[in-house]
């Protein structure tokens, strides 16, 4: 028996398919090089929350929940207070995480973590209510660039229920363009004193 030889058409089709696969592979590779690596995310660090009217254990839980909400955005790499405490301990700084209420500790932590933004939180109790405020600062000890706050009854569970709102408002404030600089009015020329003109005329007449 004689074996059937593949027809010229079949060989041509196979060659076309192979050429197409090679071209597609080259195109994908070229596009990958053109696009380049994805830009690195900016880093945002959450410091310890100042809440003297709330038990320390509940404050730690509040920090973890706020950090989880910040991470939902996925635009930033979020650094939580536990991570900050580990870095400070590694650097043998004799400051606990609770000591990060002052600016010096937050500045040191921000520099160590190389954070682009630092979030400071505070819970104030007044009139049977909690006022929870989050403030975003540029870098370590820079200018405040965003702020958001929320009120709740003086109850940690009710305050926790509003964390999503305050974090969402904070990101909106951070994304908002800065207000335009106030335009300064041009200096007006000094008004002419008519009395001065009359005095000059009197002097001219006196000289004559």
C-alpha cells in the first residue's frame, strides 16, 4: 500500500497557521515591552489613633478596621499600625506604638516606612457623642492635604458602623484638586490730591 502524501493545500494552510501564531506571539511581546512595568503604588501609613475616652483594646480593634477600609481602595499600599510598631521595634527605638501620638514618633515612622502619606486619627468625646477625624499628611510631618470626620453616639459599635463613610470621604478629599490660589487685586494708583494741585498753582503765581 502506498501512503497518501499531504496535499499542497494542507501544507500551505499549516504554514499559514504557524506564521500567524509566530506573528501573534511577537505582537504580544512587543506590546509588553512598550507598556513597561506597572507604576509603583504610593504608600499610605496609618498611625496610632488617639482615643483617650475608649479602652486601649477597642482602640487597637478600631485601628485594624480603619486599616482594612483604607486597603479596600487598592490605589495605595497601606501600612497598618502593627507594621509600624514592628519596624520601630526593629530599629530599637524605645517608643511603643502608643507613643506615636506626638509628631516626632510619627515622623520617624513615616521616614522608616518611606510612606508618601500618613493618616492620623483621633476620637473626641463631647456631649454624649464621638467625633472621629482622619487627617492625611504628606510624607512624614508635611502639610495636611485631606481631612474627613464623622459623628456617632458615644458607642464604639455605632462608631465602627460609620468607618466606611469616613474613609470614603477621606479618599474623596484626597483626590479633590487643590483650591485655586486667591487672585490679588492690582494696586490702584494713589488718588491725586486736588489741594496739592492748587498749592502748586499758587507757588507758580507767586514766582511770577
